[in-house]
C-alpha cells in the first residue's frame, strides 16, 4: 500500500435519473480531487439509484455515454461507484486512469434484492495504483467472513458502500459495534459511506460515513446524516508496522491473521 487520501460522498441518488446522478458525481469528484483526494467513494447504486423495494430496477449500460463519462473522469481521481448491470447484479466498480480497474458483484443479497436481482459468486480484491481493495456492500458489513477473505488475500482497505434507510443515530450505533472489529481483527483500513436523501420514490436514506484504521480506531466520520463529503488520510506505515513486525510490545500490535491456524477451523 502507498499513502493515500480518500473522500467519502454521502449523496442523494434519484432512482432512474442516471444523467442527474452522474452530474452530481462528477461535481463531487472534481471537488474531492481539488482538495487532494486520491479516490472518491460513492454509496451503493449511486449511479442508478436504489429503489429495489420501492420503485424499480434501473440499469446502467456499460457502453452508455453516462457510464463512459464517469469512467473517463477517473483520469485524475479514482472513482468507486455503484450501479445495476445488464445481468441484474448489484455492482460496485472502481475506475481509475480512465478505465475500470475492477468490480464486485454483491454476493449476499437482502430479502427484497434476492427476489429481483442476481447474486455474484466471487470475492476478489481489486488492485489499484495505491492499495489492494476489497468491497462489501451495505448489510454485508455484518458478515465477518467477507472481510477475512479479503484480508487473507492481501487487502489493505475494505470499502463498504451502503444504501440504508436507518436514521443517523441507528446507523452509527451499528457501525460502532461492528466496523472496529472488521478493521482490528483483520488489520485493514475500513471505510463505509451511506446514501442520503430521498430516492424519488418516497424512500429516504440516512447518510453517515466512517473511516477506521487497522487498529479499529475511527479516524474520520460524519454522524449527522444528510449530504456530506468526508475526507481521511490512510498512511501505509500503520499497516507495515503490524504486518512486517515479527515481535510486538503489546497485544494491539499483533497481526492476528499471521497467528491463525486455519486447519482447525470448520464450517
């Protein structure tokens, strides 16, 4: 991993208004780049909008002008964004240097999603110019096996884009209980960002963002909900110190993954 700065955009995406959502995303990406961010992370289904249970399924064709415009904007700043693809997968992709670096198809669908969408079937990290990145979406943050899989494959940072209607207080309460464990147990940075505002079909999203270091400590957050752009610096040194150090003075310096005995574990 190299030192990097990320921006998390708690934004409103209107379901089906791909052109309008694109305009908002390009504006925010430009702002984040001007303020020194290497990557901007948008919420789940940020490009197409999330209306799985309230309106409809809106897809973004990867050869459409809107999709190409967003990817082209990544020549200056890496862009992590979400959409429904032509195969009815919930996708979170990372574009950088004017092309798609990789993408993740949501593997664990919620109840409403599973009736209308298709799950992905693989957990693979995306190697970007600054870091190896894993992605788990929304309620997938509750599945520790996903984070552990990414960490075992060498992920430095796990992104958790979300589209949740919980109030800011409830959202932060849940994140404060589970995200420190995801980061600390796996020695990875964790960054979560939630959609905000009404989706155009009467469903509101609660916003909030949180970034944690490899010791599970919060280094940046927005707990107010609503529209926000949250920044965090992710230095490489804490990861290197944990992963490369053979000894440790206190338990907080343990690289737990290196101490595991997988031959003992059973499903």
